[in-house]
C-alpha cells in the first residue's frame, strides 16, 4: 500500500466515522446520515484506490446492514439487477468476438480500405475504434488497436526518416478518444450507461424503461457528431498533413495472416447479430399514426422480457455452439471467468447506493438543500452539470463518478421540480468525455501506459478538447437529445408522489 492509498484508507474510515457520530442534520433521518457516511467512504476509497476499486463496490453489502441502512437481501438484489446481468452477458459476447479474432478482421478490413495518407489513417482508426467500442469494452478495443497503431507509426517514421513526428502521438490519442466516444452509443458500450439505466429504474420504478433502442437513439447521434469533430481537432492541433502517403500493405499483410473467415468467426458474428437485432426490436416502435410491433408484444411476453433476457439467450448460445476447428464451445467457462467481473460488481455497487438514497429519504433531503437550481435556465443547468462531471472524471473513475453523482443529481432535479433525466443524461455522457488525464478513462490509461504519450502532451491536447466537448455536448443535449426523447423540463407523471 502506497502512502496515498494508506491515507485514503484510514482517512476514509475516519471521515465516515465522524459523519456517523455527528449530530443528524435537521430533516434528515439517521439512516440517511449513515448512508451518506458509506457513500463518502466509497468515494474516498475509489478516488485514492486505497483498495481495489472492485472491492470497494462491495462496501454497501457489508456496511448497510451493519448500520441499519438496508437489509442484506435489499442490498444483494442490487448486485443481481437485470442490467447487471445484461452487462455480464454482453461481456461474454464481447469475449467470443475477441477470442475468435472477429474484431481484428473488422479493424484490418476497414484500415486496408480507407487508409492512404496520415489524415485518413487517423480517421479510419477512429471509425474502427468507435464501432468496436459500441459492443466491446473500450479498454479491450484500445489494446487491440495499439499494436496495429505501433506498426503504422514505425512504418511512417521509417518512410519519413523522422522519429519525432507528431503523427504517432496524434494517432494514439485519437484512437483512445474514439474508444471513449464510441462506448457512449449503446447501452452496453460502457458501464456508465448501464449505471444510468439501473439507477433510473431503482429510484423511479414507474419511469419508462431505458432499453437498448432508447439509448441508441440518443447515443449514436453523439458518435456521428463527435468523431468528425475530434478528428478535425486532432489533425489541426498536431498539423497532420495529407501529403505523407502510407503503404497499406501492413494492413493487407496482417489481414492475410488471418486467412479465410473461420467457423468460429461466422458463429460469433451470428450470435452478435442475433443479440443486437433482439435488443433493437424487442419493444414496439411508435411513429404516431404508424406502429411497428416488437417481438415481445408479438409473442405476448412484452411485460415479462427485458434486454437482459436477450443477452442471456445470446450468452447461452455461445456455450452451446461448437467451433468445428477446435471441437470446443465458442465460449468455455474457463474463458468466461476472464471477463471483467469486477466492473459488473461496480455497477451493482452503484445500484446499492441509489437504493439507499431512495429507501432512507436521503434523495429528497439532498434535493431540498439545493432546490434553488430550478430558478436557473435549462441551458445553464446543462452547461454546469456537464462541466462539473467532465472535469471531475479526470481524477476519478468514470463508473465511480456515475455511481456517486447520478443519485444526487436525480434528487436535486426532483426537489427543484425538474425532470431528473434532464440532469442524469448529461452527466452520464459527460463521464465518457474526459480527455486530459490518464486517470480520466481506461482508454487514456492504456495509451499512457504504452509509453507513447506523456501526461503533459495528453493534458495540453485534452484541455481544449474538454472545453470543446462541454460546449458541443451541452448544445447536442439541449437541441437534439431532449427533443428526441420528448423530455419536458417539468416533473413527469411517473415521479412518485406527484
């Protein structure tokens, strides 16, 4: 344990103990006060990484029952939430795509087709990274792209005779940023999105379900806008020229080594396609006078099935289908144990925090303290929330940031008479738009660990990109996302007690 970790560990316990024994604030229940103590303890441990961040996610399971905040069964339900199961099964599907090298074939095919000069190479890397990150963990995608990028950089430096070229730095950062942005497109693209969906269902049981297609409607436009913006920013910031041509044989050669598409790849793609279609077409599509019936309604089980149902069916198929080449299932249990289970538990820990906010009345109490926010203009509120979360995420895990602040923002919104989604959706997106520090996102961490990017270089490039993102993200949320979802500024009818 380092000094900072040791300080974080004991400091967190001391602060939590002080909160527990201090006089209970007026209007706050004692159970709510204890919930605050546990949440603050987790925030400090997450921030300092006093113990592994995945272990910190289990703190509610230990302390909520001991402090009389929630019963053990209530806490345990959060870790088995339907969205937790959906994310886990999504990781299973992603694991097979990786193990069968399907993602590598997709990446090399696109790069071979689009790459010809430095600007187009960067764009092609970003497009591949963004697309793969919609379905596979962002960190896994950047790890895949890293050796390919390194080979391209080496070849370019050799051709130019310049090992100090800015192209390599630009390519590395652009790939990392594209992975972060791509993950915002789908519900399973990043755990932060799953945290949002689950917390909404925990705090507001009567709210419309945040399903895969609902999120895709608002997430995909973000990717379509931000990928070109970041690409233009990167090539101008680093002054990347179109004059330097790149030999695409490096991509063609690596693609050739993969050989023809294998039986495992075909089956992996089939399961992926089945799952994606199942997610998109589960619920009905209502276009006013025209309505398309989803398969859930068509089968008469619309009220019973969930996106997690589709994910579990897809995962079971992976264990049941055999790869002809190896004679083994597409996914063995040994391989399944290597998926990031810890990330899944972090999401469950966030749901436990949200449940404590609801059950103890803490959400309402927090909201009452800051209900003045309702007097601000909607655009200013969006700008303040987005700015705060973007820069906070630079020093804290984006998943941890979402776990801690989404319940708080929900409470603030309700007390101020604002639709909670009006604050929660901007914060969710903002968690993925940290571009300055290695600690901002997992993709930043991987690129920094490669030794190709220094902290000053990342910070200088990322600062301006953060500022651009805050403004553009706020505008897109206000003028695109809110109209798409039909959100009203006022409290919706599904808020309890309205």
